[in-house]
C-alpha cells in the first residue's frame, strides 16, 4: 500500500488493538463481522468506491456505513469500520484488503487470548505443506467451478475437530474468498500475520532429518540475534537436502545443506 492507505491501515490496526485489549470484546465475533463486511465490499465494487471517494466528507461516508451496517454488526465493528471509511485511501481496494487483514488479526488475537496462537501458526503451516503435496486437494480447493459451500464442506470434513477453531475459520475464509490470490500466497500471509501478533518473524527451516528440541532452541536463538526479533520456526523435513539445513526468512535464503555445497563445488570445477 502507498501513502494514504498505509497510514489509514496503521490507524485501523491501532484501533483494533485497543478494542481487543479490552477483555469484554469478543475478538472472534469481531473477526466474523469484519470478514462479512470484507465480503460485502469485495462484491459491491460501486459501494466501496463511494466509501473511499476522496470527494466525499469522512462524516458522510461514516453515516452511509452506519445506515448500511447498523443492526447487521455489533457496535465495536461498526465503530471500527466507520473510522476506516473516514480515512483517506489511495485505492478503493486497499480498504477491502485492510478489512480482511483486520478480520484475520482479530481471529489470531482470539487464539492468542486462549494461549493457542502457537498451535494455530503451526497448523496453518502444516496445512500449507499438505496442500503443496496433494495436487488433487489443491485442485479441489482452487476450482473456480466449485461452489463456496462445496469448498467449505470439504474443508470442514478435513479440519473439523482436528485443528483449532481459529485455524479452521481462517483457512475456510481464505479458500472461499481468495480475492485473486493463490492459495499459497494467502497461507503465507496468514503465517506472517500470526507471527506479527508476537512481534516475531517467520523462518521456514528445511532439514534432512527432524531437528531436536535443543537444535531448534539454538537455531531460534541464533536467528533472533541475527534479525533482532523473536523468530517462529516452521519446520519441514526433506531428505533431498542431504544434510544440514536451509532457512528462508522472507525473501532471504540461508543455505547450509550438503546438496548446496556439492552444487557449488561442481560449478567451480566446471568453471
């Protein structure tokens, strides 16, 4: 996001944090209502353009949001949305993207309040690995001809009772309302949001064999020192790395595998 939208999102995040810091606020309910508003504005292009029209006063746009959503969502959600439409947005789509992020953040906050955030992070990562290893499942979840109800039903049959309720809600929303993203990009975005709830970065670690608890702790400590932030490790096992580990943090890859060193040696010999 650029300029005005970035500032508007930052303000909305602060208001959401202030709301969810209040233990009387139901973060899961807030998440569901924000997700419903996201779906509405994603569908109704003309409406979101009106709500982000810089020629209209902030109060006029807030009043319109109140008329449309009053009685449909709770007061906390309405106050949050009203504050967002009062802000200036560089593009109308940025408002919807921001609402979607806040919905996911509110759900992750609900997990954090019950000490389940670590589990949700891990479950999102594991689900991503399952999808990447099953062409058939990925095809079913991304099939444009399949109905939302069919995709939701498939996910409930796969995840229901096996993962945290927050994980299930987040994945179902992502699959049933992808908004032009790939499934992989959506899952990575959720993983980053989950890490940000603890001010942590995410490192995807691939090793030939599972790491011991001691190795995980030492690696986490080294990465935290290197990047200056607490690090959440998403662990994957791939015998093809032949030993050592590969660590990916954002776009940066730290490769310490035997396979990589052999490949480098081959390149030098060939040169």
